[in-house]
C-alpha cells in the first residue's frame, strides 16, 4: 500500500468514526444552537449543553493572559506548503497587535516524525527571534517515522524500518527540551497542561491512530488539576485526538482512556480542553465547540484545513485559535493567518463560574 493510499485509508476510518460519534451524540443529548455565533456541538463528542448565560459582570478591561493555539503543522521538506503556511502563521503572531504570552502546538508538529522533519521545523522556528514561549504535545503523525525507510521514502511493508516508538518519543523530547511527554506551562498565574500520546502501533498495535495515556500520565493529570485549579479561574488542557461520545472509551483517531479523562475533569467548573487532529476548516459549517462539564474546542489546521468530506479543498487557508482570559470570561477566536483576520463563524465568549 502506498503512503497516499495508507493516509487516504486512515482519513476514511477517521471520517467513519466521526460519523458514528455524531449519530450517538444526537441520540444522547439534543444539540444546541445557542452559542455566541450560533455554533452547535462538534460531532466527535457528546454531552452537549447550551452555552452558559451571559455574565452579569461588565465585559471590559485588559486580558489577563492570551495565547495562540496552532495545530497540525505537519512540517516536512517534502511538502513546501507546510513550511510556507507555518511562516504565515508565525509572521502574523510576531506582528500581532494584541498580547501573546505563549504559543501552544497541539500535535502533529511533523508529517512523518523523522529527524529530517524536525530539522525543517527547527529551521523555520529559528527564523523568528521575538516569538513568545513555544510549547507542544505529540500527535499520531509524530510517530510516523516507523513507516519511513532509510532513503526517506514511505515503505509500509518494511515497518518499523529499523525505528521504534521509543525513538519517536526521544526525538520529540529532544526537540522540545522536555524530560517527559506531558508538561505544563504557567504564565500570569494561569496554567496550561499538555498531554501527549505515549505509544503507537509499533509497541501497541491496538491503539491505531488513537491517543494512549499511561497510568503515570493520568495520575499526573489528576494531581495537577487538584493543585492548579482555583475557583473562578480557567485551567487549560491540550490534547491532540478528539474525545469519543460520552460514556465510552475511544479507539483509533480518539482519546482512548476517555471515561477516566472525563471523570478527572468533572469536579472542576472552568476547564477548557483543546484538541486538533480533525483539521476541520472553521468556515465549512462544522461545529467546533461543545460544552460538557468542561468546555471542549476543536481546532482547525495550520497546514491543511479540510472540508466536511475530509478533502483539502481550501489549499490557501491556514488557521488556528487565539485565546484571551479576562476576569470574568474566556474569549476564543478562530484566526485565518493568510489574511490576518478573525473569523466570524469561530468566535466564542464563555463566562467563568466564580464558585
């Protein structure tokens, strides 16, 4: 099977899972259209509730914390548009008129997880000397080096091509300067937790393209939630693969230990979870926000926004999210980096609960 056929097969599997999740979502809970810009719940998740009522407190003042979320960069020297679009995003961020305290990259930093891809990503990032702190987690593509042979060609039949999932983890940690795959970032008294997929098919064939989190990572998440959460203040969690419907664990293309993940977040009222992986264009009519016991947002993609049929129809687009924290609310906005504009169909204001 060629690389193109393999990736097309993965997309078809992902689309089928998303379609199943959508059907279960509609059966479990009535979808809502009451959102800041009439958004409904994203299909891969259930547990939809109406958007919180508008806060009675004034919506004035400067943001306390602001950052960009970039997802699915897929940087590789094989596809020049991946680096061109990343530069468009970083140009926009570096020249941005508002405050930017950090950049979060939620997985699939690279297209094939090879050292060659990471070197290309480093070369692009090194062109920018005034960027805010850059942090990231791993996505499934960051494990794809096992499909690449010594000639940097896709060779599925020779998997793992002398590579391993352990090599992928080490490459990511070395690139980011991390001691482990899951980490946290705190600035201006606000914290972001970054969770990472810890295994792929070389070690655990059953995970497919899903995100497996170890007992150690889940225990760390529990401890950090207990330590960092403060009433009236948001706490942010970054994942790559989306969640399955409520009440079930995930499979390929989803967060696998989803029931436990949701249970850990349930006691806290102002948790914001951001995922990538789906690549859905903010303009294609696909919803990108759902409220469960936490607020769940699906990002688009810097390099390859897709239409509803999982096709890269909008080849000239490059998108991400901008998050602002105010005293009584969090504002999330979709950004089109090619035009340096915010998108009307991707704009949400979520009041913070004070209890």
